[in-house]
C-alpha cells in the first residue's frame, strides 16, 4: 500500500511539474511573439520615418530651387517696374496703375514664395494666407484692373487652417483668371457663406466669357484638386448671361457646443 501511494504522489508531482513547465513555455512563447511583433513595428516605423524624412528633404530641395529661380526673376520684374515708375515721376507724370500693380504683385509673389518655403520646412503646416487676408487680395485685384465686390453671409467663425487657406487660394485663383481672361471692363463679385457644416464660395465675373464648355487649365485643375483633398466640391463654367462663375463648397466641423445632428438642421444661408 505504501509503495502505491508513493507512486501516486510521484505521478501527481510529475503532472504538476509538467503543467508548470508548460505554463512557463507558453509565457515565454507569448513574450517571444510580442517581442517579434514589436521589432516588426519598430522596423516599419523606422522605414516610414526614413521615407518621410527623404520626402521632406526632396520637397525642400525642390522648393529651394524654385524659390531661388523665381525670386530672382520676380526681383528683376519688380526692379524694372520700380525704375519705370521712378522715371515717370521724374518726368512729372503719374505712373500707370498697371505699373504700380506690377510692383505690388511682385512684392506679394516674393512674400508668398518665402511663405511656401517656410510651409515646407514646417512639414506642410498651412501658412497665414486665409480669409482674414481677403481684403488685401481684393485690393490687389482692383489694382490689377478688376473692380471687386465682397459679400460675407452668415456668422463668420474660425474654420480649420487647411480649409481657410484653401478658400483663400480658390478666391485668389478665380480673381487671377478674371484679370487674365475677363477683358478690360470685367468686374467680379465674391460671395463667402458660412453655414453650420459648410463654407461656400462663389466668384462671378461679367467678363467676355461666353456660354459653352470651359477649357480647364492648370489653375482650375489645381483648385479642383485642392478642394477635393478636403472633401469639398467645385463647379466652374461660363454663365448664361456672359462671364464666368466658380462655386466651391468646403465641409466644416460642427460649431462648438452644437451637436452634429443639430448642426445640419435649420435653413441654410442663401446662396447667390
């Protein structure tokens, strides 16, 4: 009897030892799997960081090349316009408005080139060109010979920086197109509407555009891509009574303190 009990105890102890060893092995295996997964994640993160750093360095290199080349050309244009304005005043004449507009546009172009280079150095964070600079943008358009009227509808509020900059660029490009293609007597109207969940922009001109299919250029394509990247929509084309129209809708987050369901309720602001 004593020998049988001893065997049972030894067998039970053996099972306990086996279970303990198996438990330790399972824990070690799980720790090994976690370590392998962590190493894989670290390797993936390192590859992403290296690729990201190389992309940033390449963007900076391209930006510096463009900055140096374009800044030189713009500086020459600005200098020549300044000399022409100086000679006109020296003769007792008032410099032509177009010449003064060239001077101002050259200064703004150089500033925006520097700003763009700064944006790339900050890894793509938007710069300070937003709807708060709409007044200066309209002033430049008028100096270029495009009388412009601005109307803001709805309670103006802070919008995401990317949306703010995209709105500015859309209006800038639209007014530039009016100056280039609208003809000498063209005027423009800019309408900015703040809605609960949407920022809408509309730029109309009464230039020499005629009904028909628009011919998309780099400017219109760039506007469309910029708007689409933010989940918005852009429609552009000739107006029935002449001229051209650009209409943009950019999504906005719900106003602070207003539930998402309530933000979409109510009557939207009137559109032109």
